[in-house]
C-alpha cells in the first residue's frame, strides 16, 4: 500500500490538505460518510474530531483528524473523502523525503507524488504537485 498513510504511528491523528477551499461543515460531512462515524469540531462529543483551516497554495484547506479509527487505513479513508468532496487530498507517505506525499484523487485513485512545501504562520502551503518518477526525484516507484 502506501506506508505511513496505512500505519497508525500517531495514535489516530491524520493531517491532510485538500485542493480546494472547503468549509468545515462540508469536510466533516464527507469524513462522517466515509468513516460511518459522527464527526465534529474540536471540543465536541463526536466520535471523530476534525479541525479545518485555510492557507495559501494549491492545497488551501488543511484537515486535521483526531481520534481517527485505527481499523481503517488512512489512505483508504482519504480516498473515500476525496471522492465525496470531489477534490484531491494530499497525505503523508512513509519516507523521510519531506517533499513526497500520497495523492488521493477525486476518482478514488492513490498516487505517490512530490510537492513543494513552504511553512507559513498559518500552516504549510503546498504547491507544484508532480508524479513520483523514481531516479529523478530520488525515490522509487512502487511495484504495481
């Protein structure tokens, strides 16, 4: 699969970025539908908590999911949410390469990509997403 996106090293914390400016209500609804659990803002009594905020860049909606279920692979959840939202979602991969991510497409597909990231006071801005092609970027394409 896709490494860190499928393991749970953070105890139920997922950090995603969506390729559109989305409202918290829209994101919460998509996550609730994908996980079949109640989703609410931080401090609520929902089964899954979610903070949504906005930055610049090509992926302007940052989505932090807390108390994510350990029984669902992060990449599977991100793929289902991307389909529901109709936008691409970036999530971390398992390498130490800070430019490499998993891209969950609005068609449900998963792809390894690279993106340029700039830290800002509001959070990380990601731009210039491109396919992970192997030797040129210093990583290898996984076997199909």
